[in-house]
C-alpha cells in the first residue's frame, strides 16, 4: 500500500510503522467487522503499545477511514471502468469484465469497503474520506461527460455487486457460482439502459 | 401489537420494549444492541425485559411483522392517495412501477423506517437465521408485491421468480446506496444520482425485455 494519498508528514521510519499498523488493523476489520475491533486489539495485533498506537491515531474509526481511502484507491473503480469503456466497447462485456475483476481478484477489498460503507452509513469518521472522494470526482468530472442515466446504472451496478458480497458474508465467494446471476443482472441493466436512452 | 392476552401493565411494558427496540435499531443497528442497553433506554430492568423476550430473535419475531404491517399499510395508503394504478399492464411495468414508487415515497417520508429497514437488512446479511426467510426484505417483496405474478404473464414461473427476486434485490441496493446514503454522498460532491424514476424505468425496461426473452 502506498500511503502518499493519506498526506501524512511521516519520516520513513514512522511511515513504515504506520503501514504496519494499518495492515494489522485491516486484517482485523476484515475478519471481525468494524464494530468489535478495539484500539487495544489493534495495538496487540500490530505488536505496539497502546501509547504508540495513539501517537498515530486518536481512535479506531480514523484508522478505518484511512484504510477505506487506501482500499478505494487500490480498487480504483473509476479508472478500471473508464479503461473498459473506451469508445465502441460493448457495455455488457465492459461491465462483466469489471465485475469479474472486482469479485475475483479484489474480493477482500470489496468486503472491506462494504463493511466500512455499512458501518459508517450515516456519517464518516471525519471529512477526510468525503474530501478524497470529492477530489477524485472532480478530476473525473473534468475528464468525461456522461449522461445522468449512465451514472445511475453505474451506481446501481456497484451497489448490487457490493450487495452480493455482503449477502455472501464471510463465507467463500465463488465468482463462477455467481457468474450466471451477475450476467442476468448486467444484461437487464444494459437492455434497460439502451432501451431508455 | 401482537395479540397476546395479558394485563394492562404487561401490555404497556411490551409496547415500551418494542417501541424502544424499533428506535434503537433505526438509530444504531442490531450489531451493537444488547438487552442491557435496551432495558436502560426503555427505563425497565433487565430482568423485566427478559421476562418478555429472552433473545433478540424472539423480540424481532414480534417487532418485525408489526413494522412490515405498518409499512405496507403506508404503501397502500400512498397508492390510494396518489391514485397510482395497481392493475398490471406489461407495457408500463405495472406493479413494479407502483410498488417501488410507493415504497420509495414512504421511506422518504419516514426516515426512521428507512433506517430501521436498512439496518435490519445489514444485520440479516451476517445473521440470516435471525428472521424467518419469508420476512427478509427481498423475499417479502416478491411474496407480496405482485411482481412475480405479473411477470408470469410474460414468462414461465421459474424465470418470473428469478426476475422478481432480482428486481427486489436491485431496489434494495438502490435504496441503500442512493436514498439512505444521500447525505454522505452529496457531502462528497459525488454527481447527484439521477432521479429515482430514471433508475426505475431502466430497471423495469430491462426486466420486461428479459421476461419476454
């Protein structure tokens, strides 16, 4: 993980330790969800004292928020989708490829993002994540112009994929098992979109 | 309230417990709810609460049908009030359109109910056995919304079931993502989601085409 996007003014040693803390917390969150994980548990998993941990983070929620930014950046929905949607590309194939990539190769990331989204459904721990999103979107806005119906289908599509991951819970998610259903949903959305616009 | 023969005090306590549970689930979700918290909030002793409900499963078995009943009544009321046609017309998407519009409108008008339903849905994903499956949001919509029956006019039963369930799941995904999180998203300056009806017409259009083959 590259911490640059988090904009800390860490020395190299501090950055290495921060990365280690974040990695340890990430594994705990993935395993247990956000709520049951305490600062004590994170300190112990990272093998640092509580005092050290508090030097880096005031509370657990801020750790989760940093991880959310890193994870969304890593999954990189925006570029991933844009790359697949070059002019003349088939929308169905593009979305299926997108879903396959996310659910086959980035399942843990999808799980983390889903856990975070659900837990912080009302409000985020601070304005750091919304500011990151705003930055990301303002760049995107300048680069591409899309009809609002398209934004809607992408939002619904992502929400639907996240929902599949959520319903599967922590049990193994076998993409092949879900592929037929995902294809049905993708086709429905694409036919609906093409029939409406 | 459930039809249980009991004294006036017991009835009042039970109502107090269920009302408090409803508010707390809407506010905080079920993940962090304990009987002790519930008792404190309801201003009853733990022992008293246990007297009525020993587990959350028992509590939800009473509470959830009440919420659903209230919700569906409100939807019916909305349909009447707006004069929305419930009669199935394949071209217009009939029940899909009216049912989802009603649900969307009712949830907009009653954010506490929206919160309750979304929170419950999140919890059920991790604990599916907590509620009888027919009371889970998507199967419930399929069972009572008339979508499956409407689609059956266009395709066979298995296909109608599959498409109806997908429509319900998609509606829930949309609601959670866009209605429920609107605050968080608009704060982020995300492109505002196009109107609900845009989503609905895309979805209905697609489903009708799929049903026709």
